[in-house]
C-alpha cells in the first residue's frame, strides 16, 4: 500500500489495483480487485487506522472480473453504498453478460501471456446507477465521467477540488512508466475518445486500474498521450 496524499492510498495488486479515499464520514473504495481480494483490502484499511465497517462507498469503474471480483463481499461489510455506471449495473448484478473485447493480434498474444484466471465474481447489488456528470457524495463533490470504449459503461471519477482522477482501465501505465490507452477494449476508437476527454481535465494524480499512479506532470503527460492516440 502506498500513500499518494493525506486522503488517498494506492492498494497495489498483481492485477486490478484499488484505491482508498478518506473523508470525515468514512472511506470510499474505488474498485475491488479479483475475487478473494477482500481480506487484503480489509487489512489495508486496518493498517491506516480504520475498520472495514468505516467503508461508506464502493465505486466500480467497470464490470471486468479484476475490478468487481470482491465487490459482493465488500458490499456486506456494513453501510456500504455501491456505485456503478447504469450501463454496467445489469452485468455487475449478474442479470446480463457483458460484451467481450475486440482484440488486435498483439492483444491476443498479450492476453495469452498474462494468463489471468480467477473464479467468477459473485453478483453484487448496485445502489446508485450513475451517468456522465453526476456528482457523487465524496471527495468534496466527485464527478462521474462516462468514458465508454473499454466497456460500454466504463466510468472515471474526477475530484476537482483535489485534482485526482480515477481512470479505471481506460488509461494504463506500462511497467516502463509509459502512459498509454488501456488495452482489451470493446471499441478502441471510442476508448481513445474517452482518453482525450479525460486529458482535458486538470489532474495532479491519475489513478489507473493497471500500472503505477501518475503523480508528477500529470496533466501534461495525459495531454501528450491524447495527441498520439
């Protein structure tokens, strides 16, 4: 776990990172990792002086297993409200099957090399179905940003007061530090447009679902990437 700011912690996992945000009324968790991640998340919460029952919100950026994997368990910790884009909610609840990514040849090889297999996540309730521009009750007025392309209802969350952006998998960071368009998209061109949309925001900290967070020259780097996609 890495402290990115007094209010923000990065929970690093082999696949599918999570983030904890602190407010006076409790904690907000962005994404939940693969199935089986809940004990590690609970341990991280305890390590910063809280209890899992202090979690007030769980924001799910999209329906992929490495982001909703432990959502059902975490949603049962206490007074946890679950947020997701309205287009993702039926998949998260187990009512529909989400569309598969359209892979380029090199992505097929990348997917094979990752070899990711995990149990199927348990369906999870969604208490708040949100859309573009909705304001969420944390972080001084977090803004929901619809960023389709990775999945139809991918959701980014922007905290204007703190200049923090949670991108889900719409933007990623490679092991060499390079910031890039996220991979395994249902619509690459739509995903690229969503990256450009996020690059218009003023951001000091960008929190990715895959790769290390970006904490220096963040807006400039995102805009540079946006010009190339």
